C-alpha cells in the first residue's frame, strides 16, 4: 500500500504585551517570583470582571493580516469549560465560532518550489497557570504558579496541507519568522512562548484506506516536532499494513525514548460546552482600525528578501541568509546606509565574518560587539587602500574584543597598509637576496614562485604591504636581476 501523510498544525504563541489579556497584571512572568503577578481576575476569584486588552487584539489582527487572513467586522469571546489544576476559573476565555481572523495562507519554499499552506483561523485566548512538579522525601507533589494565568495567547490553526515532517518543520520556522518580524511574539519554543500540537494521519493515494487522525502533544523544539511526526508516520503505516486497529487519540511525545505514547482516546474527549462569554462585550472591528494595523506592520520576510535582490543586486542565497532574522536584515541595511554600491561588501562581511564570529562564540547578533557603522568604516578602510582584506579581518576581531573603532585599531597597532614604493622596494630587495632558490625557480619559468616571495614580503611587513604594489615591485626587481 502506498501512503500519503496528512499533517495539520495548531500553534499557540504568547503575545508580547505589557499586561495580561483581561487584567492589568504584568504579562512578563518568566523572571518573576512565583505568584507575584496576580490579582482577583487572573486568580479567577468570584465576582472579578475581565477587561479586554486591545493591544493583544491588535497583535492578533496584525498576525492575521501577515497571513493574508480575512478580518471579520464582528468577533466575540467564548467560555471553554473544563477542570484542570492550572485553570483558575474552571473555564478558559477563548474564541469558538467567531475568531478574530479567518482563512489565510502561509507560503513556503520547499526544495526551491513554492507551496502554500492554508491557515484555517487565528484566534485569541488566555494562557493557563503553570504547574511545577516536585519530588521530595520520596513524595511527588505539584505547585501552582499563577503568574502565567491570563497571559495573552494566540492560536494559529493550519489546514491539513502538509505532507511530510520536513514540511511541518518548514511551516513552523516560517511562522516563527513572521511572528518575530512583526514583533508580536518572541516565538521562543524552548521558553514555551511558541507551542505546537500536530494532527497526523495516513491515507492511501487512491483514497481506499483512510487512517484515523492522531493528535501529538509535548514537543518542545522544532527537532522534536520533526522526530515525533516521523515516528508517528512509521507507526501508523506499519499498523495499517499489518491490519492492526488504529484509533483516533491524543498521544504524547517522549523525547528521551523517541516514541509517542497514548494519552487519551476519543471516548474520553472533552465536551467543552462553549458558550459566549457573558462578562465581555463582543468585538466590533472597524475598517479604519484594521487598515491602521496593516499600515503599521513591518515588511514581511519574503517581501524583504525580494527587495534585497532587486534593490541591492544580491543573489537569492545572500538575500535569504540576510533576511532569516529581522535583526540581521536591519543590521545589513544600516551598514549599507542607502548606498547600493556598498551592498556586496556589506553582505560578504555579515554572512562571512560576522556569522562565523556568532557561530564560534555562540553569540546572537545583538551580543556581538560590532556595530553596522563599524562594518561600514572597515569597508571604507579597505576601499581607500588603508588596509588590505586580510588585515581587515584581524581588525574586525579586535573591534569585537576591544570595542574600539576600526580606525583607532589600525592606528594604534600600525596596521595601515604600506604602499610607499621606496619603503617596499627595500624589503623586496632583501627578500630577493635571501631567497636565491625561489629567484632561480622564477627565472626558470616557475612563475608561481613569485607567490612565495610575496608571502615573504608580507611576513616581513606583518601583513601591511599593499599586495598589488609588492607584486609589481617584485616583478620589476626579478626582471632587472635577469638582465644584469
Ligand atoms: Zn491579574
């Protein structure tokens, strides 16, 4: 039997608002002491009334617009009822039948080909409190930290359009990139600001066998999503081939064993008894507000990549590398500073030396001690022949280590390139005198020997010799030696 994999993803992303979704408590819970960002609303005390955080509504609409969703004029919040220790009120305020954003698209590029993944909806809800599980004296117990309760959470639901674990991973990376570009979420998966549940099933290409849909939870990194899905695809295909019964269920990914295990079957599925939230007014969205949000939205990664190719004459690969993270794209454009002639050099420095520095040191761009202005200065120093490319790389490392400007470092360390012919000629002559074998090789037609001699000149000059001038002086001197 030939199977096709069907994958749909649900992503929960925490929004970067100052305050929580329905109260004025700070939403920044990560570094706070437990249970310090709490009030009667997010503690779920009887009689406390929620108030809508419009910043969260706008961030959700901006996300919808970035995914080319339609934004209806009328939306509302609903109660999703269930009981769990981390759910303070016994219900979660969410959105059921009238979400803030309807059908959209996220375009992916897979193996050089464009593939559009449908977005079913984007809606807004509140996060739950956090349970911390402990063991002491052989007993296990759980603690509740209410700081996270009521933090704005956006749910982005895709259509079941993905056909492989690799496509699912590409979708998540593209989605994270967009959320970061428009600045609505850190979308950091390891910190729990970007969580993914996956629905996966199998069907035969002719449609004669359709396997049940299985939901997978507990995946904490892009890699674990890909691994969990790959495991599940194989498990389901084997069961279908062997004629074993597969059930519609929820399974959890067990990272250290690399397997999924059954958590809940359909018989125990929740009935959430949704109904409209009586404590909140419906959301009526006027066109002007939606247009205003659209006009404030940052340029999206694909648009920026295309513009980089067009405006700066970069190739596709360079443009791709420079636009993966918004910070890098911004850094590049400040370096170029409107002068397209500088784009090539700027791209080379950033994707070459800066990326290498980040890789070697494990630092993010923000933590690298080099500014776009300093890269520009370095490009100028090379352009005006003050230093050569090799010295420039040394200077860059020194800028990162000392925080001094490239010009200061060149002056302090005497790294300025020497183009003065009289000074270079003296060195050239001494090198020629010291290496008669190389001179003989050169005169016997081994022209490559001049490379060795230039290297010797560079060595004596601590890399500061102008290589072009050094070469022509060497050629001249060697020619004279032949005739003399
Ligand atoms: Zn509160």
